[in-house]
């Protein structure tokens, strides 16, 4: 009952933020700009966004294979797309581990063995986004001419974050404590021993480095989707800058624990892009294009995956 009330509260907060943004900015003027958006760049952003989803599904498939789960690529894709669809509708993306349930329905594997893989994937995402956000904030927002003065601070901060994450993953007592608290709050019951075993397999054979590299590629392409979305309304930013902006905005959306980061993500992204000094109508239009495309892609892949899931889970 408390979880349901909290979910309703997060949806209400997201609605209030969107209403505030609509009054604070000239949304009608932004919609006019959206109506004049370059179709070529919009379609390109859409296709690239679809490609990003397949990259995420491939990473999920490789995680499963590394943990000795021999599943079909199609099953990995369907479970991933349904999980992403659920995460876009739930506070703090807590619905994403449901992909383990969908995978169980299709393969009859235990959820207790695949849920830790979802957690590991999310941890790697957060680590990368934090690193990119720290480096981007200290370099780009300080001015390129000041970058050399901040190299030492960047190095110290990056190493601090990395060491904290490594300590959290390697210290079994800490892992057991955190998972115990998580199990007490959410319905997903994660076995701490299985989680530690999954971490050990992820670290073996250099797979963790592959996982970090693939995660960096995925989020860089996500930044390119924003780059094309802004380009469609005539706003040019460096793809590398878009990579940093997406990283920071996604972190803000995750920290606020709102469903899909709705409201907080848009506010953070509009604020960050506005630092470029461009017209606010153009900025809001670019953010609208980017977010609408994201939800359209999630909806299409989610609905199509539901159809395949119904067939494959029934055949069993």
C-alpha cells in the first residue's frame, strides 16, 4: 500500500513539474519550432534510437551468456525491450528488473540468478554516467582554457568514485547489508550470495572491461540521438557535449526517482542546453523532439515485444 501511494505521488510530482515548465516556457512557440523540424534529422534520430535499444539488448544477452545462461538472442531482446518499457513508467526505473520475470516465463530459468545481472548492469551505467558527468562538468563548464587547472581535481574525483564502487562490489558484508535493505523495501528478492557470484563472473576474463566499453558506446550513441534531435530544430552542439548533457540529465532523472525521470529529466536538459545561449524556444523544441522520440520507440518496441512474449511464453 505504501509503495502504491509513493508511486502515485511520483506521478503527481512529474505532472506538477511539467505544468510548471509549460507555464515557465513558451511551449506554444516551441511547438511551432517542432512543426518546422527537419524530417531527415528526426527520422535519423528515431532510427539511431532504435539502434541504441538493440545495443542494450545485445549487452544484456552477453551478460546472460557470461553467467552461463544459454538463451536465444530473440528472448534476450524481448525481455530487454519489455523491461525498458516498464522502467519508463515506474519511479526510479525500479520496474526494469521485471525483465528477469519475462525471461523466466520464456526460458523457465530462475529469477534469482538473472535479477543480479540487471543490478550489475545498472551499477555499470551509473558509474559511467557519474564519471562522464564529473569530467564534463569540470572541463566544459569551467571553460576549456581552465581545463588544465582542473586535471588534478578530475583525477581525484574519478578515482574516488571508482574506488567506492569497487569497494561496494568486492566487500561481501556491504553487499549483503545493501541487498538486505533492498529486499525489505521492494518485491524483488535478490540472493546476496548469487549477486556476489554474478559479480565474480563479471570480473573474470576481462569481461568487466568489455562491459564498461560497451556501456560507454551505448551512452555515446544516446548522446548522438540528442545531437540529431537538437539539429532537427536548428540547434548545433558538439556530439561530445550532448554525451555529457545526456549523462547528467539521466542522473538527475534517476536521483529524483520520478517515473522515467519525467519532468526532472526535461528540466535538467533544458537548463543545461540553455547554457549555450540559444533561443529558449528552440531548446525546448529540441528537448520535446528527443523525449517524444524516446517514448515512441519504447512504446513501439514494448508493444511488439508483448506480442512475441505472449506466443513464446505460451509455447514454453
